[in-house]
C-alpha cells in the first residue's frame, strides 16, 4: 500500500518550469505604443512600462507552462524575463512562472543590469544578453 501511495504522489506531482522556455517566453520590450508605457529612462532613452500582471495574464502563463494550478501560484513569481528596469513589458510573451526558490538568484543579475543601464555602462542589448546568459546557465 505504501508503494502505491508513493507512486500516486510521484505521478500527481508534476514538475513545472524552473527556467523560461524561449518558445513560450521569448521576451518582449516596452515600446511607446504599449498601453503601460510611462516614459523613457536612463541616458540611453529606454522605453519604460509599468508593471501590469493581471490575474488573467497569470492564468494564461500558467496554462502555457503546463497548466500550473492556481493553488501552486504562491510558490512562484510571475517574473518578467526582460525586467521592467531593462525595458521589458508585462505581456504574456515576457512572463514565466519562476520558482520563488530561484527568484533571488535572478534578482542579482537584474540589479546588475539596472546598475549598468543607470550608470550608462550598459546598453539595452547588453542588459538583455545578461538575462539570457543567466537563463542559459540555469
């Protein structure tokens, strides 16, 4: 009986995304045409969009990533692949369910991209590449 319970537990515990899928989440940049556009930032004049991740967007992303049940959402951050501070937007194409256990790790590279953009030492393309490099390493 214990083996059957263990087997059922393994079968019902589906593993969900631990890194963004480039086909599902290719990343998307903010543009002045975006309804969440609020202006430009940095000397490089990057378009900035405010955060706008509705319940419906989370549900779309959860479905794309294997049907992540809403009861599991508290274990995830619906993360912007390209951070807002690097010119990303809040479209479904730029969101993925990131396990909270990994969020702080990505936050480190996000802070580095912000610092580099803010100081003028990074271009947007370099900041986006830093994010993809992080993805590739995880």
